[in-house]
């Protein structure tokens, strides 16, 4: 609530919306850049473990949606197995791309919002 009050008091709300969109797009690019998978081993009944090459489907599914009247940026993959890539399974090592992208972008976003509050 304090952040909203300060932003309303000292910043043009259109500036805030532009900042959200700018950093949402930057997060999307960073997530796509980090979604460079190396493939994994998968158990196939009757054949044992087989290597599965990456297809690029998850990287291509990473989208950006601006919501909440322009104050919310939602970024992420839509493949049903992206969570397995991020965290791994008992058969596959994790290949994180969501968390590292968010960590790389969040401080820049916060710094720019603080600058708007001045």
C-alpha cells in the first residue's frame, strides 16, 4: 500500500505501466535466453533409458501478458512439462531457467520503481 501511495504521489502512472512492460519484456528475453536445454534421458518401457533431444518447444512457449490495467506483467512458459525442466525429476537433472531469469531482472525492476518514487 505504501508503494502504491508513493507511486501515485510522485510518479505518473503511465511511467509505472511503461516500466512494468519494459521489465516484463526484458524478463521474457532473459528467460528465453536461459531456456537453452541440453536434453535428458527418459525411460522407455522395453528399451531402457534413451536420450531425448531438446525440441525448443518450451523456449518458444515463453510468453508475456500485461494484465491488471498495465500494472502486472506475467511471464512464463506454457508447456506442461516446464516445471520438470526447472526443478528436475528423479531421472533428470534440473535445468533452471525461470528462477535465474527472475533473479537477473528483479533488482533492475525494483531500482527503476524506486527511482520513479523520488
